[in-house]
């Protein structure tokens, strides 16, 4: 079983995450666990007897062969974990609240995670699937320069420009599943037919997923 550890890059979070790894190593009963930890972790591989430790950097190959991601921190850590996987497939992300403001996405804490991880190889917990937006930057020439998959939101902002933006909002015609999959994974895919819905004059526009819009509502409540 291969897991990836992600956490905020500050001394206290790294210290507590390191202690978590050492405690997990002392209680697990299976020895086939490989944990990829950030290079900022000050932990020697010889410190663990049951967990095989490897270091990782964003974009490296081992990100493609994971069974589980542990996002230790707050909501921002969970969003960062999802951002590391641009395009399907994305492994399950287990959000663990350690330090943060709201904790809308982080439903677990470190103490309850131990019991869960002991069960994972035999019985995966229920998985909540969340929608991500596929965002493309397309120039007037029709060339597509970048493609992003985002869990929270896509923002079009005027930046340093002093006036209002004139934004055209278009909606795509009905697409087959095959056409959608091609458009979501490649800049070279044929674009569907679009129809104009509205023209917006504003500083920018935010297109949020159900995850992003719900988080804003919860934040306002608190």
C-alpha cells in the first residue's frame, strides 16, 4: 500500500506530522506500507521498522502509483493535495485537521486516523466523490496554452487593470461522455459549440464547484 503525506511547510506542523508517522509505525501490524513524505521531514528511514519511507517532490513519478493521500493541516492542505493531481485518476484523499481556520473539508483528527489506517488495507471507508472543474486558457487564435483541474474554484480577475472587465459568458452545447473526457484531458481536443448566455461588466468572475460554494456559505455562518 502506497500513501502520500502532505502537510503545511511550517516547523510545528512538520514536527507533529513526523510524530504521527513514528506513532503509526509503532502500531501497524502490516509491513507493506510505503509512505512518501516531503523532503522537509527530518526523519531518517531507519527510524521506522514497519513503514518504508521515501521522499517526494511535486510532479515526480510516484504520485501516479498511490493508494491514499493523507492531507494533514487545514482546508488549504486538502486543496493543495487535489491540485497535485492534474487530471484523472486521483487517489482518495483523507483530510486530517491539525491546524487551520475552519476545517470544512478536514473531518478527521490525528488520534482517530490511527484506527482508520489500521482498517484501510482490509476495508476502505466510504468515499465522497467531489466534482472538479476543468479550466482551459484559450487564446484568440484558438490555441490552448494551459489546462487545469480545480476542486474549489476558477477565478478570472482583472489584476492591475483599472477599469471593469467585459466578460462574455458562454455555455457549451450538450456533449457526449466521450467528447467531455477528451476535452477534460487534452488541449488539442475539439471544442464543442458554444452559445452566448450573458455579457458581464465586473472586476472579475468566480466559478465555484459545489465544494467551493458550500465552503463560502459555511465560512459566512461562522
